């Protein structure tokens, strides 16, 4: 009979969350390296190169892969013969581990969890509480899977109560394109089939804890109907041509995971949850011998891929930007931004909108400026700013007309596509939307040379900052004419894949 000590569980959770904040799972790196090798879309290949380079930099620097360091999920299996040497409940111990990990001064992680979700939405400031699923099972050990799930991918979760005669494949292929690119592909799709509505969702999430093994599965062939379904969905989703970051290409997903459970005869519940390019999860076991130890990957596990700025990229001086400059940018054009860049996301945009409605003067002049949708991680040691990748831009769509019409804003930087309302506002005001790569937050942060708060300091990471950047890489995603690469890119690559039978399968 194993005795599990309170401190061992707390420290193991804290260590695992720190570990996954800067180490991608080795299976993800291998799968992404294979995707990089076979990718034929220049835009997608460049995005994957940024993600791989960022991943290695984070492993070396022990800094977060993504500025969104996630909401913690824990799947806990407690052996029936376990004894506890503890004064806290299991959930309280896990939450103490979360608190310890996210407040670690050597690698402070961003606190993104808000209490009172429907009303006050106040930040808990230590990323607690975790979302915990516990089972009591035979044995004398405690097994835990922890994951840090980013908000961008979580926001794209889908559920349907299909009829028993409906096709799961048809539903998935219809649903994935509606998710856009805010979940930062290439990643994984977790699918839960059966049970009840809540059971299907939990299974979809839990399936994402499994190792990526699609290449091995395809090499040996499926051994049951679930494995055959995984392969079919993998091939058909990649044939959609959505590609890395939604730019069009051969690799949209690196794997498809499926868990099933018996269900009522009248129902066919199906849940789909994507995992993003910042895939973060770890498994550990406590057997009474002390805290868990996770094996550090070797730098040789990363492919020999180092992203460098495109020599043909257009250099942009943000401090002398004109409307003529913005109007000249072409869809898909790569830019390197230098100069002073403003930041702001949901809370700042809402406050600006309210101030304008009241006729109040804004604390920042946005005329001919560019705003970056970002909520950075706090800096440590000699950093100017912590990892500072883009957040999902569609959340700012409802503010775009106001910002462009009433502030003089010239362009915006974020991740993934813009919706029709934002695109029309961009076209109407001859502005532009630029895309930075989601999943390359540490790489992007290296382009930031200075940082200061200009307004709304009480909003923390959602305050308006002014970054001074040098050669920050972005792509023109929506030009002044309203043309969007997130519409043209996938359409072009879906056609190429279909007509030329390009390889979208795991090698």
C-alpha cells in the first residue's frame, strides 16, 4: 500500500506545469517536423518554421511556448489502495500546485482564469482553479495527466447531438472549416463519441492526452473501426487545404484522437475539441517514493530548422507609416515591422468604445498607428517583455468599425482570420489586417526592444502598451481592398490537393 504525501502531489503538479510550459511533447515535435518536410505551401512552411524555431528557443530558455499559458486540466486516477499523508483534499492539493507553478518567479506564467464568469470576470491572479476529473481505480498508485489548454483552441470546441443515422465524418468535415484558424493549426483533433453530452465533451478533451501516433498507425494499418475512422478523418480534414495558421497547405491536423462510450439508442453525441500548436500535456505517476520526475528532452530531438526573416520581405517603419503605405500592401505579402507598435485586446477595446460613446477623450492617439492584439507574459530577469504572441482576432471584430472610423487607426495585428464584419470595415476605411504566427510567442517577443504602459494599467496584461519592435514578422492577411488570404489560401490549396493529388498523409 503506497502512501502519497501532500507535498509530493503539490510539487509534482507544479513541476509538470512548468515543464509543459516550455517543452513541447517529443511526439508533437516529430510530427511537426514531418509536416514541415512535406509542406509545399510557402506561407504554411514559413509558419511551421516559426513554430519549430520558437519551440527550440523555449526549450533552451525555459520560457513559455505561448503567451496564453492556458487553463489547467487534470485527469486524476486514484488507486483504491492508496493512503494519503495529507491535510488537504486532492483538488486543493492540485490547485496549490497550479498556484505554485504559475507564480514561479523564474518562469512566471500568465494568469488567465477569471472567477464569476458571467458577471464580474475578475482574474484570480494565480490561474486557479484547475478543471479536475477524478476516478477511483484499482491499484496503489496515483496517475495524473495535466494539460494547459489555451483559450484560442478551447473557444473552437464543438458539440452536436446527431441522429443515430447521421454521418460522423460528414459532421466533422462540415464543422472543421467553421472553426477558422483561431485554434492555431497544425494541431490535433480530439473527438468523443457516445455517452451523454457532458461525457462526450470530457472524452474529447481526454483523448488529447494520448501520444501522436498517426504515422505509426498508417504504417501498420488500422486494427479496429475506431482506428480506421481516425485515419479517414485525418486524411479528409487535411484534404480541406486549411493548412498551418489557416493560410492554406497540406497539414491542418497532425493526428485525430477518438474515445467512445456506450450511449442511448436515441442519441449519437459527438464532441470535437482541437489542440493548438502550443500542445502542452504531461503524464506522471506517484507511487509513494517522492515527487514525480519528468525526463527532459534532448535538443537533438528538434529538427535542424531555424526560421529567418524572408530576404524579400518588405521593411515597414511604423513611425512614418502613411495611408498610402497601407494601401500598397498585397495579400500574402510578408512584412517586417520596426518602430512603435500599440497593443490592446478585448478589455481595452471595450473601454475605448465606451469612452467614445460618452464623448470622452482617449488617452492614446491612434492616428496612422498599428495595434497588436496581445496579452503578454510578465518579463523575468533581463527581458523587456515575456512571450508575446498574437491572440485570436475575431474577438475584436465587433470593435473594428469603431476603431477605424473614430480613432484613425491604420492597421491591426493578430492571429487567424477576420470575420465579414471586420473585413468590410477594413475595406471601407482602406486599412489592413496583419497576421502574426500563433504558437511563436517567444520568437515574436525577441523582436520587442522596449515596452511601456500607455493606458488602462489596471487591466494588467490587457492594458495598452507601446512596444518598440525591430523586424517583427507579419503577413498581410486582409489588404485595403478587403481580400483575405484566409479565404483565398485554403480554397487554392484544397483545389491543388484535389486536382494534383498532393500528399496530405503522414509519411
